C-alpha cells in the first residue's frame, strides 16, 4: 500500500451539485479568455510600476507601492490557474506563462503543482492536506500567517534546499519518486536565474530589483494571505467540499483581479473548469454550497476571534490518531 | 490468452466523449475521437481517479482530479502530475459494435 492509499478519506462532493452531463458545457478552454485576463493583469502591473518610478522620493510612493504590491500579489491567481492547466487551450502557452508567473511570485512550478494537487485530493483532511491552517490556531499563529512569515519561511527553504536535492521528508509523500530529479533541476534553474538577477543588479543598480520586485512582494503577500485564509479558514474539517471550502462574495474588481478565485468552492468541486466559467457555475449550484462568506473582512474577523478565544474547527477536532505525513503549512 | 469483448455501440458514445466499461476486473475507458474509437485503462495512473469523469479535447483525456493528461491513442502521460502511461487496448468495429481486445 502506498502512503497516499493510507489516507482515511478523500475530498468529495461534485456528485451532489452537478451531473457529468451538466458539467460538460463549462469545461471549454479558450486562449482568448486567458490572454485577455493575463494581458490586463500585466498591463496594470506595468502602469503601477511606472507610477512607482515617478512617485519615488515623494509621499505618494506609499499608496502607489501598496497598489503595485497588491497587483503583484494577485499573480498568485495565474500561478494557481496555470498549475491546473486551465488558463489557455494551448497547453504549451499555459506552461510558459506558468513559469513566468512562478518566477515573479517566487514559487517552484512543479513542486507547487504537486503540493496543490494534494491539497485538492485531501482538502481539509488534517494530516494529508498540505495547505491547512495549523491545528489549534492561536491569535499569534493567525498573525504570523497573515504577515506571510509561514509563506516565506517555507518558500525560502524550498529555494535553498531543493537545488541540493534536499526535499523536506514530510513533503515527499506527494512527490512521485520519478519527479524528484525534475524538481531538483527546476530548483537549480530558478536558483541560477535569481542568482543572475542578484549578480547583475549588484553590479549595475541593486535598487531596481528591490524596489520593483522584492519589497513589493514582501509588502503585498500579507494581502494575499489575508484573502486566502477565507478559502478554508473556519470551514469544516471533513472531506465534503460543499462544507470544507468557502465561496466569498466580494466586488467585481476583486473577482477580476483574483481571476474568479473567490468562487473557491465551485473551483474545488469542479477543478477542470477554467476560471472564466466559475461565475456561471456559481449561478448553477451556488445555492447548494454550505460555506459562503460575506466579504473577506468578516471572515477574517471570525477566524481571528476564534483563534484568540482558542475555539473553532482547528481546536475542535483533535487528530492525534490520524497519520501525519505533512508539516501543516499554508501555501 | 487475448479475447475480444463487445463493449458498446458506435451510437452510444458522442464525438469527443468517453464512457466507462467494466470487463471482468478491468475498468476501461472507451473514447470517440475524430470518428474513431479507442480504449485505455479507465483509472488514472496518478491517484486512481476515474478517467471517465475527465475531459476529452484534441485527442487527449484530462483527468478530473488534477488535470493530468494522457494521449488517448497511445496512452502516453503528457503532463504532470501524471508520469506513468495508461495502458491502451486494440479496438475494432464490427456491424457498428465496438470490440476491445484484452489479455496477453
Ligand atoms: S488522479 Fe489523475 S492526475 Fe491526479
């Protein structure tokens, strides 16, 4: 029996919301939707970068940098969509964009893809889902998450250790043995690219990558953490995707910039559906979802208050009897 | 010993679609692509999802669980997270009936 076959449960629920026949019309892939969304997103980033350059040295840099950093943080959306291979009809285009956004966002593509696939298989099944909030989450653990400490701690470990073939033993279970050389090779390529950028900028102008990339990534990530906590935070810890994953109502602008990911339960229930069809999917079966949130602010408030009071789902379900192959980290 | 099994009728599978057929212990997927019919193992080689719930596009079956992709004609694993090829089976059509050959 492989380690994956020892899991007590897998995520489920699609059969309760949609028949296979109903599902089919939503699956259609298109290059057009992906190119427009990616083009608009990168265009906004370019405009914001231009504004950063003209406001440098003035107080205006504070709000402008915040906007720029948030736009960069939203690149998590194409990272995620491309990891599913659903951004474009053309798979090669999907993979090229996947690499580009992973490099900017600072995640390793293949490793992320496997970790995320495992998050889909074992959504909210403690010990198996690599993306869960920590067990018995306290207020300080919540703050650590939202500030991005956990994210950077983990990613820096990936970038420093994977090039040397050192993969955290607690994360090996979701990586097929045959893929380890590929993960190591990718990590080495990324390491060399980052080292090259560092080298060139030290010689010419070290401020450019700091101002346009590193600082905004650090500043923007807490915003992305704050939004992403809503996806599963304080949702049931069981396999039922209607209960363990949350769709969040928010503004059209946020939905656009987040590539429709606020329809998160729809995405988990139907991961083959491309981002541009998730809204239609919500119209189809949104009423069957049990976890629907009214805005990121109220969800975060709920998660934080429960963490502070040492209550809520992360405190309710002691899981000592469950096999624990993974370190509980949030990607 | 190799045997031929009648698994379906050509009218029962729409173009660019897949059905699941169980022959004894073997779970098969039977596909209709570009006017031809093909058969592969029905279970994904990554984490055992049923490929019949997957998406057929451009001669490729995409797994419903993690969107791993296989070439329907050759069974070749095309993109992660799938790394192990799918087994493919010979198919013949006789009197509009679809037959699949199983066994060595
Ligand atoms: S189960 Fe098929 S790609 Fe993972």
